[in-house]
C-alpha cells in the first residue's frame, strides 16, 4: 500500500522504473542522514537521501550507468566529514544493489544480486 511505501522511503509519486534501471536498497546503520550519489563517467549525480538508522529504496536510472555498465556509490553524511565510497560495481541487466552503511562509514559493504 502507498503508506507502507512511504514508510520505506520510496517516494509515493515515484515513476515506474524503466527497463534497465537498477534498484538500490540502502541500509543506513549510521545515525546521520546520508546523501547518496552515483559516480559514473567521471561525474557525480545525486540520487537522494538515506535517513539515519533507516532503510531506503532508490532507483539508479539506466542513463547513469557508465561505460561498461559500471558505477560507484558515494555517501556524504550531513554534518560530518566522514565519507563512504564503494569499489567500482559492474552491473548486468536484472541485478540490484544493496549498500549497508555502517556506523563507521569506512566499514560499509555493498552487494550486487
């Protein structure tokens, strides 16, 4: 239901995903809100905000996949100089990403499924 979607951080008016878009689940165990970016082709593009101590679902538009279908995720917590960045992720059609932001962002992990 629409209320449940809002509680999970999915914008209620979010457009339906296009073919090739990549679902992203951010599990934020950090106490601060974290701005999530995608690094692709030498550019950084803002995806959205992952609330502190919450799970947030986002979609990486297929147009943000770099050459070779690769990207990196970058997390910038509000009010902190700490940062989180993933290794280069190579994606195939139909996969999704789960990024677990740890309370110490340097210990964060990413999985592609």
